[in-house]
C-alpha cells in the first residue's frame, strides 16, 4: 500500500527511514549491484515504489562509497614472500591515491567456514590475495561483501579476479628456452592452484607451437607427485598440496632426491613455476656439480628481488605489480560504484627478463 502523507521530495533519507536500510545499500540496489541480498533488494524496491522515489541518474552513478579495503590472505603464503610484500605495498599506494584506508586479515584456518566467516564479517570491501579455495570464496560471498580476487580466480566466476597473465608468461618462458635451441625441457611445478596450472598451460602451448608433442611423464616434474610416489613421503606431499611446504613448494627437499634419481638426465633446460623453485633447483644442481647454465639452463617466474643476485643471475618472467595493484583496486571500486551485476576475469601484463641462466645452444 502506498504511504500516506508522502513528503514533497522523496530522497534516499526517506527510503532509509522507511526500510531501515543504509543509504549505501540503497544506492547499490538502485545501481543493480550484485552485492545485495535478494530480500534486502526486494524491501528497498518496494519502498521505492510506495514512496514514488525518482532515481537521479547523475548522483546515483557514483553508487556506494567506501572508506576502507580489507586485504585477506592465508598465513601459509608467508608475509616475507617477495611477491606479496611487493603486491601489498603497491595496493597501499593505489588506495592512498583514492583516499582509502587499508587493513589486513590473515586467515589462520582456511578450512573452517565459521572461523573464516567471523574474520571477514562486517568488512566494507575485500581484496582476496592469492587465496582462491572454493570454501573461502563461498564463505565471503555469503556475506554479500564486495570482493575481487588478486592472483587467483573464482572458477565459477561469481566474483571478479585480477592476475598476471600466467598462461602468457608460461609461454614466454618456454619460448625463450626453445629460441635458445633447447628441446629437452622439463617443467618443475606444483599445480594445486589455478595460477600455477595456467603456467603449465602456457608451457604446453609453447611446446606444441614448436612441434613437440607434450608428454607429462617426460616434460613435467610435479613436486607433490614426486614426494608421494618416488619419495614415499605423504607428509611432505600433503604440505606441498596445501601450500604449506614453504615458498619453493618443498623444492629444496624434493629436487636433490630427484637429481640423484636421474629425473633430469638428458634435460638441457628447466622452466620452474616460480623463482623460489628455480633458486632451489640452481642450489641443488650446484651441490651435485652440475653447472648452470652450461649443462642445464634455468628460467623462473615472478622476478623477485633475490633473482638478480643468484649465481648465475636468474632469467625470469616479471609481473608488473603496479599495474596488478591498480587494476585490482580500481576494479573493486568500480564494481561497487557502478553496481555491476556481472563478474570479470582480468589478466595484466608480464615481461621476459633475460639474465645469465640460459645457455644458447644455437651457434
């Protein structure tokens, strides 16, 4: 039923008074945002109809304003990790430019939905860093909190995400080895996460582009599988699969065993899924008297600061952290402000950094 004694001018304050719903949420309803529960949306729309409120396009295009973004990550990612240290630093700079405060939530237990729910409850907006398990994503989505995943992906694409173009990076890394004349190339990885799997996809694409038929048994050394099947170490394998085996995914433990077991015999080059795995590989090879790059060439991924200090300096794929942070923050703000009712998956640029860890076989 229409309300009696309608005010001469119906405003957002009127709708707020009638519904008990905040102006920011009302704005999200008016802008068709996906971050509103259906029952709240229906309540607001009914009040709009009852009061005769007229949407003012110029003002409501601004949508909901936020004052704070919460960064959510798992503690197993390692706060000392160069990748996330640099990413967080760039996010802080971008947020500062937009007048937004930043705080951090470290999830100690990502397998308990109740604990995760308590830690993320009441947040204005979330950037989920490198953590894309379906359980965590769905728990945050249940709060209807605006969220963008950074360095990860919602496989169902109910939430937007921004990542470096890992498939392209994997292709570029492998292509650099192919261009140097290498054909017996091994990919060293643990592919328990979407971003790591994408690097493998780029690796396969590069091989196939060079006319090389991909054979996982020949071309891949999976750290988790090797620990479980060749080392009979299920504890280490479980740590690797859960991301708790260190920044190199347990490579410093697995690779010495693999090298001694002849897993890299006849391999002339290795593409490591990240710089820390590549550094562990170089250390392991050096300990066994294998020279890098003259006997085995190595390339990594991430371009961590330490990568230029290895012996030899490591060739790698560089992530543009400024672009990644800017894209993530602005996508989150845009989704909130303009009420997108759709999600997107964005990739940011990567570049090849050539140093001294690749030997050119073409003379």
